[in-house]
């Protein structure tokens, strides 16, 4: 596989874009076509969303793993730099590529679902939720920060466990499946408070897209909350990896 930094960044960009397109697309299916309009079919609910994100992550990892390692998350990139010898000079470029991929995915979903966005009733639907996360309890940033720290630490523990050759690791071709299942499990277990962003790129890129896209009656992008799903996962990366270090 090609391994220059340019190819690695392209892999991170397209891997993140792929999983984000499926993830945001699954949210759009539920929100834009499940609003209770008479005669309209309700396309699932939260279970559909967590499956969309998990399967999307699985495919994103399959796409990028051979070239870049398929971090697809700045928290994972930083953790690998601290604990697995990943070059620090690549941390910021990887993070920017991941964020750009997430932004592009949000734009693609908006473009594809444009008629549905225009039809959505702003009184019934907060369309920003298709792209980014919002707190279930506004005005309580510490609740959100704790949720993001715990959620991302659990994610990192699971990812490091299933990719560690010293552990009872699965074959490499099955690791993306397990990582996707971890994301499904995170949504089922910890998706209520903050939408389980657990990934700064996944939240920030689409939040920027939501702010600049011409969405009718879209409301604000809640920039007062935006730091929570950035800072929380970055703090958690070290915690999750430290736990793995303690037991291995």
C-alpha cells in the first residue's frame, strides 16, 4: 500500500468522509422522514441511527486501514502518538484531514437531502441534529464533559484492546467489524446525553458545515457547547490508553 504522508492524509480524509456520510445519512433518514407527517412512513428510530454509525465506521476503517491505520478520530491519533509511537509531526495533519472529511460528509448529506431539508418544519425538527451533536441538558457543560470523557475512554480502551497483538486480538481483517460494533455499543449505552460524539472531528467538521450551509430555519449551531466534544475526547484518550497500559 502507498504510505507517503499525502496518501495517509487522503486515506484519513476519505475514511472519515465515508463513515460520516453513512452516519449523518442515517440520522437524516430518521429525522427528515420520520417527523409524523400524515401518511408518511417513519423510518426507524435511534436503533437505526446507531447501526448506521457503527456500520459506517466499519467501512471507513476497512477503506483507510491499509494506508493510514484508519484513526478517523483526532483522539485516537493523539493517543497513538502518546502510547504507540505514532509520529507527533503527523498528529495535526491527520486531525485536519479527519475534520475536513467530516465537513465534506455533512455537505454531501445536505446536498443529497436538499428537498427534504427545505420541506422540514422548523417547529418540529432541529435540523442541525442531522450533522452535529447537541446536549440533552443545555447549560450544564460539566455533564457533557464527563459524558464525553467516559464515552471516549471506553472507546479507546476497546479499540486498543482489539488491535493489540499482545492481546487475544482478532485477525486484522475482522478488526474493523469489531470496531464498528463498539460504536454501535457506545450509541446503545451512552448515546442519550450528548449524542456520543466521542470524536472531535466528527462533531466540529459538521458543526462548521451546519453554520455555513444554506439550511432553511436551521437555528444556531450552539458554539457555546462546541468545545465539549473536542476537549472531552482529547482528555479521555490518555485515560483509556493508561488503563490498557496498567493491565498489559
